[in-house]
């Protein structure tokens, strides 16, 4: 459950919320630089609470095919239109955004739970029409033939309901959906907050969605190829003021945009001012995509705090998902 929404509605809830060591109660005020944005070791200080919420889509819409950026007036027009479209869905059990969230007409989500921000992402002073900056058309490169065949088999397996293990990781509340945990760490429909804690040897990223945690080892070595993890194995190093993170050793269950266990992601975190981290990630999987592709967008300082995210409150709905499949099978047998 997204407790931040409940707080906004004035709903009183009794919660115990503990800050992890190093967590800031609030981010620097907008436009005011902190006393220092460097650590004692001289590296750029990435610590704090951040959000990557934005209405900029991953891929560039057809309406902006030749426009990677918009003027402020054009952006305001787009943002007002997006806000109206969202408001028009209020109270509906389905709609373009809600269907994209997976409710599929069941009312699983409504507008209350959509908290993706209200503005297009601004980079270098201008609003972007897609998170993808390379290829220049703002589109994901075509899939390889191998990936198309592999993903067709995955689609068939997605319709299996014989066991909890048949269901995707996000549905099982084991990993945030939409690659919110990354890498790459993409914005989704809600809970787009992150906390970064930094030491000389590690960088920890706490993800609000499903409280996933990434541990980046500074100047480390990748684990052996037989050690595979859902979030991959991340090692980092500093290139000037930029933290470069190299992640490999994914499992075949992560499946980012149809990727395989050969997925390789290079991320770059650069704190450009007191309130902004510029984030860039390059996705490389030659067994899935016909070319590398890159996303770029800002992480903005936010006051927080990050509350516990309990997903399905124990994921009791999984019983209903599997039970519904049994009922459907029984009705089919009767026919």
C-alpha cells in the first residue's frame, strides 16, 4: 500500500517508521546549496532522498517524432493535457494509464494510486519528450530474432497459474515492477523515491517500491559468472565527479524489456547541483537488442520520508489469483 497517498488524504494511520543509518529527514531547500556536496574522501556526495518521478515516457510519442525537446510553453501545454487525461479517469475502473498499471478492467488501480509526477523531465534547461536519448529517435532498438522467439515462449508461460512460481516477480511482491529497482532505475506509476547512503567502499540505494535495496561495491570485482542475482551484480568506480556503475550477472527472471541473463547495464550518477543528480544508463544485451540504447533523466531532491511499502500486505491476493484460475478451469471442464 502506498502510505504517502493515505497521508495526503488525511487518513490517520499508526505506523512505525525507522530511518536507516545515514537517512536524511529532509533534502536541501530548493535553490540553496548545502555547506558541502563532497564526502570526506573528496568524491561527489550523492546522499539524500531523491525522486525520478516524471511524465516523460520511456519512448518518444509519435506526436513528437522529430522533437526530442519542447519549449517551456509547449511543455506546459502537454503537462496540462496529461493532467486532464488523468483526472478524467478518476473513479473509473479502467483507462489507458490504469490499464497500463495492470488492472485490466478489474479496478486493481485507480487514479488515487498514480503518483508519477506532473512534469516532463528537464535536462540541460529543456524538457525532454522521451527518457531514451540514444538512438536519436527515442525508441528502443528492434529485438533480435532470438529475443522474439524467447519472449514468445515467455508470453505463453505467463498464462500459467499452476504455482506461485509461475507468476512474475512483481506480481509475487518480490521485486518492483517496471524496473523501478533497476538497473536501469526507471520511473513508474507511483513510489518513485530513493535513498542513497554512501561510504568509501559502498553505495546503498534503497528503493521505495517493494523496499528493494541495491548494494554497489566501489572498486570491486564482479562475482563469478555462476552467481546470478535479480538486480545483477553492481560494482562502481569514480570518474571525476561521476559515479560509474557496471552491472552484470543478472538472472533470466529479471527480463528487462525482454532481456536475457546477458544483460549489461552501465549507469552514471552525476550530482549537478544541490537538488539534482543527472542519471544516465546504457543498456546492452546483444542477444536481445540489435543495438545498445541509453536513457537519461534527473533525480530530484525530495523531502521524504520513505515509508515501508507492504505490497499486497502479505500478498494475500496471490491466493485469489491461483484460486481464480482453478475456478476458471472448473467452469471450462463443465462446458
